[in-house]
């Protein structure tokens, strides 16, 4: 017969192994639940503005009246609406153009830029919280190497994707599933969307100014020429 403590040790080890297995199974179930919530959220967000009448509220007239009544809080509410719309898979060009129409080119650019950064950050948080664990669990060795490389070059990767005009919202939810650090993502986005927001807001603001004034001669002004240069640069970047 062995020492008296051997059965006790085997019992303790067995209990710990059982608890570890239970915790692993519970964690796996929770990872699956989170990714299902993420898929449900994406489907809901995409359908919200394509099936329901919600899209009809995204007009300069309705938003303009709402923000005018809001007074001092109008710009902050617009930034919040911009951020929420990005998280709900609304194209960033829609709130950016609305901002230029409501606030003008200069303030519309500032509010649109802040809103785009806030929306991208919110989408990153949602995707990282709900989807990253699942992505990590299904990665093979080869994909893990790419994931590590993206982490090392996070700022450059995000900046490049923003500058080549990749789909804004899908890029948000795609990048967050990698190991890119948040601050690399944040600053890469903040710098990378400057050109796109500038083009959209100043184009919208200039067209509104021309429409209101009736001075169609401004279509050949230096400002419009500069916008054409930025548009050509932005949308002809290699994909």
C-alpha cells in the first residue's frame, strides 16, 4: 500500500481537472454566445435603415430642426448621432454631408471628424468585446503570424486602410477582430479620415452655398478646383 496522502492527492488533482474542464467549456459557450450577439447586432443594424422607416429621419430638414431646437447641445448631439450611425452600419458619407448642410463646411468638417472618430471607436469596442475571442479561438498558426504582424504595424495598417478609402464601417469591425492596439487604431483613424471628411463636408458645404446664393459661377472657383484635386487624390488611391 502507498502512503496515506496519495488518495487525497489524487482526489484534489481530479477535482481541479474537472473544474478546469468545466471552466473551459463555460468559457467556450460564452465565446459562442458573444459572437452570436455580434452577428445579431450586425444583422439588426443593417436591416434597421433598409427595412424600417428609420432612414427617412436622416434628412437635412428633420435633423436641422431637431438640432436647432437643441440649441447649445446641437453639435454634441450631432456628434453622438454621427457616432451611433457609424456603429449601425450607416455609410459615413451620409452624416458627413448632413453635417456640412446643417453647420456649413468648416464646423461641419470639425463635428464630422470628431463624430467619425467616436463612431469608429465605438464600433471597435463592440467588435473587440464580442468577436475577438472567437476569432482568436479559430486561428491557425499561419493566421496568427499575420495577426502578430498587424499588431506590430497597427498604426500604419489602419492609416493605409483609411487613406485608400476602404469601406469605413466594415473596416472598423474587421480591424477590431485583429490584435491591433486601440491607440494605434485611434490615431490611425483620426489621421486617415481627415481627407475623406474634408472632401465630403467642403463639397456639401460649397454646393449648399452655391445653391442658396444662386451664384453658379462659383463652380469654377479656386475652392471647387481644390476640392476636385482632393477628390481625385482620395478616390483614385490604389485599392
